[in-house]
């Protein structure tokens, strides 16, 4: 979309994600900067409850959400333990025609893997930085990301005016293991927790489960390894919903992203068995 077309259109939605929490004024300050660019912007929250410094979870939450927003929506993701370092500040355009404004520190891993990124630009801080904020080096979420994103969402700048284009091969990616099927067993990793309920969300797709020949109401064997050590192994049912098993009993089901998840009916699987997320947490599923 050209600059003139963007100015004549309703501003794109602006969606914020961070690990800031809501206990102080950090999120409000970002809203204030965005409103200072254009008071007509429509501002929304993805979440501000990413665990501190957990870039992996920030990456996953973008994947969980972004495809449900209209094209041209602008996302700001600030999980930035390296703020003030040499890590790059970038804006990317995804294959789904969304924009993400973020530090290039691994936050783009899941989007790159599952949706695709078509362009990446370095934020030119000489132009796209909150005026009179040059002495601040610890709140780029406010001074660079919120400001740049608001200018992009409002049509004040085009994507091309963000800054110079960067090679897509330079994107910083976190270690990632794709799900697979081998010798009658599915293997993958625990991507993230359904945090409120303690369910485990894996990267094993429903398609792979079907390929293995597992049907609803059948029993499966689930095994979980952490850093090469077996920490859980048990048979459980494959249910359509939690009601397919008794309260307190484990099951696998298909989550809202069409992937396999593991749960205990009305209890936290993660808390009971002390399960975490990321590349070190492997999961294996086979017929019982």
C-alpha cells in the first residue's frame, strides 16, 4: 500500500505484547507515545504477561494470535533482555501481510517457521525514534518500537520508510525442532503452556496424529523427556474435549491451533509434573 493510500484509509490496528506486566506505567507510556502520533489509532493488547525475558514464549504468542487479525495490522513485541546491546531493532512484513516491530532476538522464530517473513527492515533511529529520547537506552519499547509502530499503523510512514532492508538470512532464530513421525511414534516438543490451566501445547499437528492412525477415544502412550531424561510416561485417552475423561485423569486433545495438547481434566498437568517448555522438552506419542 502506498503512503497516500495508507493516509486515506482507516489506521491499521496496533497490537502490543510485552513482558512488562501492568504493575507500573510502562505499558501506559507506550500507549501515550502511540496516541501522541495519532489519537485515532485503535490500540489493543495481545498480552503483557509474558514471563520476564522469555523470548520463546513471546515468539509463540505472536503465532497464536497474528493470523486472526486483519491484514496490515501492526504488532509490537517487546521481550528484550538485550535492550541497549548491539541487537537490531527491526520491522518485518509477514507472508500473511502483517507487520511486527520488535528486537531481532529470536522473537520472530515461530512466525518465520510457520507463516513466513517476506521482508525485514532495520529501524532508522535518526528518523523513527521518539523526539528527545536519545539519552535513554533502556526503554526501546516506548522510544523506538511504540513510536515506529504508531507511525506505520497511522500511515505517517510507509514500510519502506522504516529504514534499510536487511537480508532475511540474518534473522535471529531460536533453536527449533520440527515434529515428525518415525517407527510408529510421533515426536515433537512442548512449545508453550496454556498458562491459566496448565495444559501442554505441543508442535505435533493433528495431521501427524491422523497419519499415525490414532482415532478419538483410543488410548495412546505419552512420554516426556527433559534434556534427555525421561520425566513422564503414561497411557491416556485421545479425547475431543476434557469431558471425554474423568476429572483428574490425563488426556490428549487438539488445541485451538490444530496441534496436539496434553491436559488433566480440571487440573494443571504442568504444575503436577513440573513440565516446562522449549527445545529441551521433548514429547513422544505412540499407540498404546
